């Protein structure tokens, strides 16, 4: 039904406008009692799907990636579609509007999206207020820096996000890999990244009970840079890596919007994201957990990432193109595997 009827209608409208309209519809339908229907259609409860990682128990290994529910406005309702965890953000210390519109593009012929949103969000304090009412959704907090903050002061923004969210999320993700904030990816270089992660770890260790910290990396890193990531994870003793963010590569695209600036997600990223997961897993001897994300549009795609070394997986563009049935399909395939 989704791919035959609902998606064609949604895809008639500007992607950013329809995103917010869809949010409103999901919230409305959930408020009038459809939440239970969504759960019955898409949610699978089975202890065999549970995963214990970072000291947390995930109901199932299929999560929603950051970027979809940036401001923690819909995490409760989205969990009814069967996600095992929801990652909110990227949030920044101060509210910011993001990049000028138009900034989100469908590449239908490539089953992909290009976005240059630019960390548009209402600021971390606004997200905290919404998270205060959370009772049972496992939440990741994806944190970034404000656009106006220079890189040599970036650590202050990440610390601010970490401190504000600490009591309201189950794990943290350090986002230094978005291509849509000027010079942000320079923070992936070994020296600044090590300093940033070590500072957060020091803050973490001072807490009565620490929270897991993960690093989200770009798919565009070279093998040498990926080896640096392995070394950084080892030295700072963070808890894991999310592989991968969107790509700036444009190889093989055929859609009209292929030359738009921004990060590319969807099917064109499937193989590269899996390659990065496999490289990190093999070269580190599975020394740390990996959350796999990028181009998951089928249960087969998800299983390939898990076989490559991912312990959990996340959806974003696949959720938009395939609909919530994809979550159920993946979990059913995992039970059969």
C-alpha cells in the first residue's frame, strides 16, 4: 500500500514540505488511536531480536538514524513503527535555521536523496524539554556544533550538547562528518578528533554513571583515514562507530538533481557503507561495535551490513522510499537468519 499509493502521492510535493506534513499526520493519527494499529502492523516483539550493547538492551537492532526527527518531536510515535531505537538530532547548543532553501532533493531514478540541511534545529534545550516525557523509547543523542562556531572552539559546543542531553538520552553520537556545515569534516582529522573525543570522555568519566559515546564517520574517508579512526577509538576508548554518514561522491547517478550540493544518501551508498563497515571490523579485529547505516532498502541490505560487522543498523532514506514495512521485513529476516 505504501509504495503503490501513499509514496506516489507524497512524492508529488516538495520533500521538505512533505516531511513536516507527514510529521503532522503521524502525530494526528497517533493521537486518535492509530498508534496501536501501527504497532500491530509493524512491531515484532521477540526476545531473539534483542541486542545488548554498550550496557544497553535494544528491543531489536533496527533503529532510525539521526536527521529524521532532529528536534525529538516525534520519537514516541515513530517507535510505534517497530524501531528498536531512535536517534534524535543533530542538535546544536543554540537554535539555527540551517542552510537556505531549497535544500532537500529527491533522486527518484537513483532511489536516493541529496540534502544540505545544515543542522537546522531548535537547539538542545528545546529537545531536552521534549525528552523529559520519554518513558520507554531508547534514545540516541546526536550532537554537533553551531555553524558560527569556529573549529578551534567546536569542543565547547559538543560539551554543551553533551551536558544538556546527558540525563535524557541513552547514548551519544558525535557528528563531525556532515558535509553541510562548512569545515566540519576537518574535525575528522586525527589530532582535533582525538582531542574532542578525549574531552568528552573526560566529562563522561566524571559522571556517576557514564553514557556510551559513538563517533559518526563519513563514507568518503580513505583507508588510511579509517585506520586513523581505529587508532582514535582505541586511544580514547569511546564505545563505537556509526558507519556511515552521507557522501559527497556522485558516481553513476542518473537523476536530474545529481549535481546538487550536499550529502547523498540512499541506494548509491549501499555498497560503500558496507565496505567501510567491513574494513573497520576486519582491521580492528572487531574491537568495537559498529552501527551500520547507508543505503539499506531491503532486508538483504541489512543482513549484508550485519554480516560485514555491524551489530545494529539504522534507516533513513530507505524508510522514506520503502515505508515502515521495511522495519518489519528486516526483523522477520533476522529471525529466520
